[in-house]
C-alpha cells in the first residue's frame, strides 16, 4: 500500500499576513498619492504586489516547505 499525504490547501497565517500587507500598503499609497508624493506611492505599490503574492502562496495547494 502506498501512503498518501494529505495537506491542507489553505494556510490562514500566510493569507492573512499577505492580505494585511496588501491592504495597508494600498491605503498608505493612496494617501501618499493624494498628498502628491508619487515616488513613495509607487514604492508602496510594490508592497501591495508582494502582499498579494504572499496571500496567493497562502491559498496555494502546493506545499511551500517540506
């Protein structure tokens, strides 16, 4: 008989961390853009993307570490 390893397909801690980073960065980027600081807003846009990637890893069904 072969052993089947079952892994949960949702990692809530990674998903929540990614969502918080993305939402907080988006809010601050919008605020900076409203103040006229375009460079900071674009830099925070990179944090939004990294937060979305982190949340996507949390939703992934593939194992991230063995």
